[in-house]
C-alpha cells in the first residue's frame, strides 16, 4: 500500500473514466461500465482473435500512437499482452524498466508521468501495488492521454476481468443460468474483484466465492455473492470454476492463513473434485499458477482447462480496450 497522502482522496472514478457519451477515456475499474459497453468490448475483442496457427490479427487502429507500459509490480502475462496488443494495432510501445526507472531513484510517479507525456506517450498502462494509483495518474494527465489500469493493489484488474468474461462467454453465453465459483484467496485478489463486478453486470445466475475463512471477503463486500468455506459446496453443479493463487505478497497478517499443504488438501482443485461440477464445466486460472497448490497440474493441462485460452483472449481484450480509447480520444 502506498504512503502517498495524495492518494487518500480518490476522485470520482465514473466521471474520470467515461466521456460524456459513455465511451471510455480511461479504464480504471469495471464498476462504471454498463452491460452494453462490456458487451461491445467483448465483441470487439472477438474480432481480434485468429484461428489457432493463423497469423495474429493486425490493424492500424493505433498507428502514430505511443503506448507506455509502466509496471511498478512484477508481471509476465499482462505486460507481454499489452505489449503485443499495442504492436499488433500499429502503436509504438515503450516498456519502462522498473528496476532502472527513476521512480526507484526517488522520482515521484507524477514526474515520471509528465516525462512520458512530454514524449507524446498517449496511452499509459499502469500496474502498481498502491491502491488509487491509476486514478491518481488519470486525474493529472493531459486531456489527450488515456490511463489503463493493468493491476491495482488488491482493488482492481479490469482487463483481466474482461478477458475472464470473454472466456466464460465463449463457453456459454447465458450468464443468467450460470453458476461461477471463484476459489481461493478472494480477500487479497484484484482478479476476483474485477471478475465479480463484470459477472454481476452481465447478470450471472449465481456467484460463489469459496475460500478458507482467513481469505474470505469482508462481510457484505460482494452483496449478491454466496460466500462459502467448503470446497465441495462451492464446486457442486458449477459451470465455471476459477482457481486463484494465494496472494502472499499482500498478506501482512498470517494469522489463520493455511500453509500450502493444508490449503492444497482442503481447497486445491483437481480432476476428482471437479466431478462435483457440471460435466462440461471449465477451469480457469489467471496465472501465475502454483501447480499442486491451488490447482493440480494435470487438471490445468487437461481438457476442462481454458487457461491458455484466457491468455489468448487477454491479447484480444487489450487490443479492444486500446482501440476503443484511441477512437474516443479527444472527446469530451
Ligand atoms: N496475475 C494476476 C494478478 O496480477 C493474478 C495473480 O497474480 O495471482 O493479479
């Protein structure tokens, strides 16, 4: 968490991230995106998917634009995915090396942002361990700059949420008749928060959040979800099962947090346990996976798994978001 006192007062994210016509100026959270906007982004993402083995879809939607990847927290998939998405749309992509960046030398985040802005970086993709950092940056950039949240503390990971929705929709598109079980460290997970938000906007039939008590969300945080501490109840007749990693880097108080063996024994998902779910249920994981802890390796590699499809969809979703904000640039 950041100690920067300026981040204590968060701006009104809805007013900040949407243009008056409802299009996205920034993508900070899925909270203010209505169903139509989410569906439009998913549909556009579909148009960027190529058949397996074919050359990736390319366009010049971002020709002349510059995308800056500012990852102040480790990332493999998301960073590579934004990088490829930007390049496939014809943008210049700048990957800031956080280990040598000036921020490590004490430069404030805004000085870094103003520096990039002065080099005509139009789209800033930001990952930070501090809550409120993407919104804070969005508040301070010039009108022609878009800020995309690529993972914000335990708060939000909106492009992950969109790629999860796309992957689920490819399996079944009747969200109202669907049960989705998210299993794992819900309390510390931005992936769970963004997925839950998007699923609720699309009218999911039943959302289950399954975890040991020490990893459960705070009372009332997910008003319409069923919070469960028993894996069998969580998996029974589920259509979609999403396993999450224990977010050790964000857990300050280990009180009640099970060790990995204990966790695997009670909450690890494997083929046998998946028999409780619907016969055609899919298994998801945002990565990075700890095989043998939250998910069994053979299940992750097996026919129910859509984990690599999530990765493919991640590039397509990020292309859709980049193209959308680029089209919307300059609106008021
Ligand atoms: N890659 C995801 C994230 O950035 C999930 C994880 O790290 O467990 O939140």
